[in-house]
C-alpha cells in the first residue's frame, strides 16, 4: 500500500496476490483491474480506496437494476409455462413430471429425465414446505418457486406447440432464436449472481452488455423496457458525473453501448442479430 500525493488516502497495488493478502475477494480484484484500465488505460498506477469502493457501489446498483428486469422476464415466462401446461395437459404440477409432455423427438431423453428429476426434487420440497398434498392444484404457485435455470429448461424441452403459444406473447416467431435468448439471459443471470463486474460482462460466445439490452428489448413490454433503459442511463451518467477521472468513452466502449439511448433504438435494435 502507498499514500496518494494529494490526499491522506490509502491506495492499493493492483497485483492480485497483494489484493488477496489484504482480504479482497476475487470480484473486488476484478473490479480493481478493470477500474485501473478505465482510468489509466495502459499505464499501471495505484487506485485509491474511494475509487474502488465507488466503482463497487456502481456495480452493485447495476446488479440491482438488471436483477429486477430479469425477474420481470422470469415471472412472465413462469406464468406462461404454468398456464399452457395446465391447458395442454392437466392442472397438477405433476404434469411437469411426465416425459411424454416434452419434445422427446428433438431433445435427448436423458436430458429430459435430468430435468424431470430436478423438478421432482423441487416439488417434494415445495409440498413439504407448504404442507400440501400432491393433488393440490398449485401449478402456478409451484412454477413460480422454480429457479430460472429449471424454468428456462422446461421451455427449451417443451413441445413446439407450447413454445409457439408462449412466443406469441413476446411477438417472436423463431423458436430457435427465442431458445437462444432465454439461455443467454440465463447465462447473464448466473453471471449477476456471482457479483462480477457487469460492464465487463462477456458470454461464452463473446456477447456483451449491449446484447443483454437487445434481448431484453425483445422480451420486456415496451413501456417497462423504456423505463428500465432510462434508469440505466441515468445511473451510468450519475456515476460518471461523480467520478470525473473515469474515461466515459472507454466505459461505454467496454459495454459496447452507445452513449445515448436514441442510438440504441435507431441503430442497434433494428439491426440486432443474436450471435451463437
């Protein structure tokens, strides 16, 4: 550790081993590396405690914002899955446990059986927690207790007739594209749960935060999405205003997002193609 020249404030070495010894978790070490590059570009200088904590709180606010909008999509998807499984099959959560209710012609039966096992385990916990008999009509309630990874897999393994009915609510017709969007948002959801740096998000196919916005634009109601996007830009610009040392251009470049929302609607969204 050293002191900065213009304030009595401790600064930190950017060596991961030094930060680890000082008790920093891996996520904070990641924040420190990214922040150092955003501020000093290719020059290695120490960063102050205030700078690191400010960047950490900015990421925490981003996490809260994106978690809320992801929950909105998850709730919508869960409701539609529960609704159409009840209409197509029966009103019991046990309709999720029948392999014949899934696309066994397209999806490997082993994968479907693994999904059914997860659902069965969750249903057992659900009935014990709420003291319900297995015959209790609680498909909607049970579905909303399932984690995103299970409900996204239910959609992925569902018969094409159910997938088509669900996609109509999002005005999407391409089943393959929608499956990719759901799985990509699940990957982003898992990334968020790990409290990693959101501006630096990269998926397994190198999609970044602008791809998250494009996918959300397709599955979230327009009014709700515009409100979310307004909150997002307000949060970013408030952070930049309070952190003038940061290179704003490099922050937006890291996220691959234009510096105003108009460009998203005029240039990015109309030409969006999901990379797989």
